[in-house]
C-alpha cells in the first residue's frame, strides 16, 4: 500500500518458473485515504466524549491528530 495507490499481485512459484496469476491496482485507495478514515472516526469519538468539541474546526488540532495517526 502506497501513499495514494494500492497494488496487489498473486503469483505462482514452481521449481522451473514463476508467473503472475492476477494483478489488481486501485489508484484511489492508499494510506492517505486510510489515515483520513481514521481521522474522521477519531473526530466523532472525541466530539462525543468531550461534549461537543470538534478537532476539525481547529487547524492546529487537525494537523496534530493527522500527524499522530500517521505515526
């Protein structure tokens, strides 16, 4: 899984040769999309538990949360 793209391969290995059985790419699914989904979930949980504070409204809080998610 890359930053912006995911690729998957299925291979068949024998003693004589190796061959690719299937290959799938998705240009619109990557680590940044996964990070954003986790960010949305964390914002919902934080808003529910903090009594209405939303990290999406504050740019600094948004960047800190995204940085923590990436780590």
